[in-house]
């Protein structure tokens, strides 16, 4: 250690010593953290998959069954009718019936979805949409039937008028022939 006799340098030395002590940490050591025992590796369990969206499932079912033949559609609809009646099965049954293009089946399909629109379930918006679409389709089919009937009636009347016109032409031709026949004999 150095002893300084002059008091004028004492504060300067004291400040230097303090600064050196601060930089060195005054001998204070940070405690070393205790080693942590590693726990056995836990594999995270996957979160359970969310339940399937019933509207998406029903929409996919609608698209998948569009190309089926009417006999297959009717058979599947009968199978669903004999099983447990849930909103999902009722909607699937209605979808199958709507694809058969049979007016009676469409009426049954409309009755099924109309019942679903009156209850509170997850498929209610889809049932309302299908009900509106099928009602519109039924109206258009009725209009087409009326127009077809009117077209057939118009064709029948046109055929009758043509027959009458041909008959009149034949009568006129016969009258012309009879009128010219006596003039030739003379």
C-alpha cells in the first residue's frame, strides 16, 4: 500500500479508488444459479380437432350427391328416413329427395327443411336457403309446365286450323272443277 503524506492528493486518490472499486464490483460476486434439474421431456398432446362444421359437411354432401342416379337417391333417402332423425339426417334426406327431380319428392324435401327452419339448430341458415331455392325451382317448374301446356294447345289449334284450311282449299278446288266441267262439254 502506498501512503501519501500530502492531503491535496488525498481526495483525488480516494475518488480513483472508488472508481476502481465500482468497476471491479468491490469484490461482490454474483451468486451462481443452482443447476435446475431437467424434467423429463413431455410430448405435447395435440389439441383435439374441432368438431366438423355441419353447414360445410352438408354442403359437401349436397355437391357429392348431385350426380347420383334417381334410384340411388331414393334408396339412400329411404335409409335415412328409417334411421335416427337428427337435423343432419333430415337435411341429408331432404337433399337426396331434391335431387330426384320428382315433384312429389321435392314437396317432401320442402316439408323437411321447413320443419328445420322452425327449430333452433346449426343447420337452420342452410335449411332456409335451400327452402327458398327449392320453392323458386318449384315455381319455375310450374311455369314451365303451364307454358308447355299452352304451347301444346297452340300447336293443336294450329293443326286444326290447317286441317280446316286444307278442307276449304279442297272444297274450293272441287267447286272450280265442277264449274269448269260443264263448260268443257259444250
